[in-house]
C-alpha cells in the first residue's frame, strides 16, 4: 500500500489555508486588474469560496486562453482569480506530501530543483558513467509528444486515489481536473499551479518504473524531457521499446518519434538549453541569439544568471557591450 496523505478536506478549504494561499498567490500580481477587483471584497470573496467548498456547491469556471513564446509557442489557459486561489490552497497541502514520494532526479517544478541543478546533475552523471571522461558515455534522450495535452484524466485520478483516501479531496481534485480538456478526458491547462503538481505525480509512476523495474541508476527527468546514461549503447537501445510500452499502456503517452536521440557525450548532447561536452558546455545558438536580442539593463542580472552556468566568456562580453556595461 502506498503512503497516504494525512491532510483532510477541511484542512484544504479552511479559512486559514485560503488566507495563506492568498498571501502566496498575490506575490507579483498586486497590480493585475483581475486581482485588484477580487481584492476589493477580499474577505467576502474568500468566505463565499469557503462556503461553496464546505457545501460541495463549488464549480470551477472557464479559462482565458492566450499564446506565449518561451521560446517555442505555447497555449496558456488562465483560470479566474477565485479558482487560482483554490489551486494555491490545494497545492499548499498536497505538494509537501507528494514531493517526498518523488525520485531525487526529477527536477521540474520542485523546491530546490530546477533547470540549473538538472544540468549540473547531467554533468555529474556523465562524469560517473564515463569514469572521469576515460570511457565512452552514451546518452539516450527522449521527450513526450504533446505532454500536457495528453495527460489522461482517468489515469491521473486513479493515481491520486492510491494516495488519498479522503473522498471529499478526491471530489475537489476531480473538479479541477475536469475543468479543462483538449480532447475527450485528456489534457491539463498550462497555467494552473495544480497542473505542475499533477504532471509530476503522473510521471512519478514512470520514474519509479525506471528506477525499480528497469534498474536504471543514471536517469534524469525534467517535465517530459528525460535522459539515460550508459557505457553500453546496446543497453540503451533495448530500453526504448520498454519505455514506449510502459508510457503507452500505463500512462497513455507517446514518445515523440522525432525526438529520440542516442549519441555520445563527446559529440555534444543538447539538454535543457545547453550543449554538453565532456569538459565544458555551451548555450544553444538559438538561446545565444535570443539573449543578444532581448537583453537590456533591466533583465541583465537574470541573463547573467543563465550565462554563468556555461562556457560563455565571449558572450558575456557581447552582452555587457550591448548594455553599455563594458568600458
């Protein structure tokens, strides 16, 4: 039996939790029009939300859709302030519990993780497998086709039920999950805080399979982008049908056929925006060009935070020169 969530439905919908969720939600959003409107009658709005939840009359409203490029085009769906406040209240109670069930080498949307730590872990695993660059290190890289759009609602709900015995919490999570679909009972909205948690819970099934069934020690996942390391090329080739079978049968997901690559570290492996080599790593050309196009004095510190994680001495000078910081 899998470990069980100890929090109750009342813990999630309590006024205390909703107020704490609000204080977290409004960070960086205080000047947004929809947030200002909700804030004008904040206590009344929170009490009404609490009452709807307590009476089981809560209904999730629709979404506002818009497109962004970060850098590739993405379709974002934005929920109402009321619903996003609830998402934060749910997340506050569920994330700490589920995070302890995740494997250490899952790096997306987790506290004290992120892309930089994933890239550093990539480097440390490559060094171990290559025995400090004295052996050939092969790397199998895959990602999932239309990841968020293909999350199966029934599969997700079944996974949640294995950890949550409180049927009222399940009722609430079903309301959030079923508030959005791309196709029949499939898809989560890019934009919900709960979606970030749900996809990690979903893919944790795969992580556990990789670790305990496939016995793969050298494996990293960031959202739907994952890599395996080995000195044995054939071992990695044999993994591909097993991975495809598990993802297809258990999680209703498909590996993107054009994004399966098996190469050596020496030839350079593109992972999370960095081209990784045995002794150094560099930014993708597209990333370099995007930085040079967008950098200004306001965002310079953020971009330098990215640049310091790769061999970018010349690029740093170009950036400083563009912003007038280089004498």
